[in-house]
């Protein structure tokens, strides 16, 4: 019964934890790293082909983005997530696969001209489609036995549609333990979705710390702040460009814009087009429209009861095709543009930045976290020029941020979440925070609440039954900007993964009839004979 820390340890993205209990090998999240990665992630203690179960806290790519790679390397177990997370992963993982294939195709055109060998995408659309077939959707509050001796339950984390904290009960060899993986804990009183549900007890807690060292401050008037930015920009004749995460933040901003227009907070705004230019965000918004009773808060349900769609309004236009996207920047009329990705490192938002960053009359509005190393962070930090599509673009537009809009709880919210436990956990593991932030929040839990809390590094292994460390990971800083996942995506890497999957299948067939085992053995030997050098 042990827990291994792999990803998002002293870092914010790339969440991954490995749980081994009752003869099962379980992953909790398998996310993609985004922005600049500071530390090297340890290797997983078991291969993808040997993985039995994956538990997913929510659909954001830094928690799910490597699931197709897991499939490509032989995983064929079950994935448990809430219904909304399952739906959102359906569009987000396909979108990721499309980006991987498109980026590889673009790079290979350049490599071919240079006479260099082709590169392979991290994973393919086929991998994404395959892994999506392994999802088992669950309801909030539903107790699910995922293996003999292991039961789980999803609690609403209030971070994103379908987001969850996951309670895990383990009973092995007469020893019973309860774990809670917090997932990303949401803010109170966010638009659309419900507040976080606070767990009451656990032996061990794996807890995020994204904003563990700071406060969002008093709740701002989001609509008033955004309305003032729109009023000022339109008076100059410019465009308001809002980089938005396609899932979650886009829908919140649409909620604010509908209210601004309904309450006539910006005179003349009713004549201005609002463009939603992100096929992924458009699909995600449709999923939001479907998930009402289980996920939406009372205020949103009241609007729906009155026949008001909280995400739709007159003047909202969507761009699906590339031609429609290009038209937005060809149209000289002032407008509001929402586009992905939220950190500006990919997607159509980069085209809109290219056409608006140099304009003194336009405004770029950030409404979400910007990781170190991303284009969004560079702009917020005052970059005077940036390179887009090989062209140096002067930054003359007004760059601003709406403070307080965050899907993550701040320090006070995190303390409130862990403070709701009726009894102190035996230990709290702090993850999903920048290096100094994770340590600072662990220190706050020790000093202010008397909890046994620490922030482990990747590679750390804890014995849950004995309550002690088996191994403490040593921080190893990345020396070059190449992720292990990209190295593993070579054709040879996929061959090695296929071999690991074959070994896993062999182990699973122990006890099969001798006749069938002999046939299987002959097939393997024939394959080896064919490829033996």
C-alpha cells in the first residue's frame, strides 16, 4: 500500500500520482506539463501496460493531456471520472491529438526541406479515440468499488464543470486507510458552477497549492471591471481581445458579457459583435448547456428556469471555420474577441494577438493564470515585443488583467478546505504549486493548523500502511527544454512500450488452458523469429 509522487511536485502542471494497493496499479491524473518545467519528473514505478485503473479529478489538460500517450504505450484498463469530465475529455483529448498531429506535420515539412528525418507526434487521433473508450462516468456522491478492497467517491471541487476531489478507501491485509486527492479546489461563488464540497475526514490528503502563498483579495465586481475595459476600448475604436481557456474560463466570461449587455452597463455595446473563436470552446459551451442539475449553482438554475440561457445573448457570433476566423480581423468594426488558448501558446488567439498587439487602441485582457514561460506571462510581465509566426510584433496595445477571476481557491480558500476536516489527517502532502509556493503553504499548515504537512519532490514514495517514507525524491532541475514524454514518442519508444504491453498480457493469461498457452507461445516465437537479427 504505497503512494508515489510523479508530476506537479513543486510545479503547477503535469499532475500524476501512482497508487499501489490490493494488487492494483492506479494513476490519479496523467497530465501534460505546460509552460517552463523546472524539475525532472521521475519515471513511473510501473509501465502503462501494467496500469489497471486511472482516476481523473477534472478535464484540464494539465491533469489529462497524456492519457492518449498512456494508451499508445499499452494501457487498456478503466478510467473513472465524473460524467461532465468524461464529456469534456471527449473534446479536449481529440483537440490535443489534432494539435499533436498538425504540429508534427508542420515540423516535418520543414525537416524534409532541410533533409532531416521525420519526427513523430506525441500521440495520434487514434490514440485519443482509443483511450476515450475506456472511460466510466460516475455521479457525484456515488460510491464505486473499482477493485476488491478499493472504493472511491467523487466530490464536487467547484473548480470546473465536473471537477472533483476523489475519496479513496483501501482495505488490504486487514489494514484500512482513506486518502483524499483534492484535485484543483475552486473559488467560492464562481459563476455557473457550485461551491466546493468539503470532505470531513481522511488518513492522508494530497492537496493542491496553486495560490497557497497569496490572497485574491476582496471579491471584485467582475462585470463592472470588464464593462469599464470594454467602454474605454470601444471609445478608442479598438478591439477587446480576451485569451480564454476553452473550458471553464470562456463560459465564465460569456456569463459576464451576457449580464453586461442585459443590464446595459456599456451604452452602445448592444451593437457590438462578440466573437467566440475557438471550436473547442464552442463544443465545451454546448456541454455546459447539457450539464445543469448536477453541476450548476442555484443562481444559474434560476436563470434557466426563467428561460434565460446564461451563456447566450444577441450579438454573440461563433467562428468555426478558418475563413470565419480570418474575417474577424478583416472586419474593421470594433469588437470583443474570445479565443483560446488561455496562455497564448497555441490556437487561434495567436492570430488575433498578431493583428491587435501593435494597435494602441486595442486591449488584451487576461482573466486566468499564466504559467512562467508562456506568451501570456511574457505579455503580463511587460514584454515590449513578441515573435508570432516568425514575425516580431511590437506591443502597443493596453495589457491588463482582471484580478480575482480564478478557478483556484486562494490561500484562505485552501485553509478553509483543509480546516473543514473534523479530525486532523495523519499527513498532508502538498502538490500542484510552484516551488516556493508549495513549501510556503506546507509551512502555513504546520504553523497555523498543527498539521503534519510537507511538499514532496517527484520520485518520493510513501508507505501508507506503515505511515513512513520509503524514499524521498531529490530535486533535479531540467538542463534542456525537452520533455521525457517527447523523447518517448519516437517509433522505437512505441516499440518498447508494445513489448511491455505484451509482457503484461502474458502475465494476465496465467492459468489459461495449456493448449491456448502453447498456441500463444508459438505466435510470440514466430514473431520473434521474423524480427530476430
